[in-house]
């Protein structure tokens, strides 16, 4: 978030999946960085809900995770 702000971007940070989903729905950002392992709703769940919401199908979603197994990377795609 700090690096993006230093580059002049507007940034909002959520600490769990429910807060992330609310921010995405309220603010309609161009790009969303989702931690796959967020508490509450996971990044996977937030992504599915965003993709199923009218007007947000084309929003760029970027998966971030410390989980690096092959099945985690495949699932994120």
C-alpha cells in the first residue's frame, strides 16, 4: 500500500475478506490485490463474489499469497 501511495495511487486496505468485499463494492477500484489467505472470506471467495457481481466482471484481480504450492498457484489462476 505504501509503495502504491508513493507512486500517486489512491489505496484502500482491508484486513479481512468481508471488509475487502465491502470496499470493492463501494469503491469499484480498477485493480484489487487479494491475499488468498485472508481471514473471514478468503481471497478466492472474494474473487468469486466480485466476478459474480454486475459491473465488476472486468475488474483486474491480482492474487497474492505466501502459499506457494503448485495447487495453490493453479487454484488462484
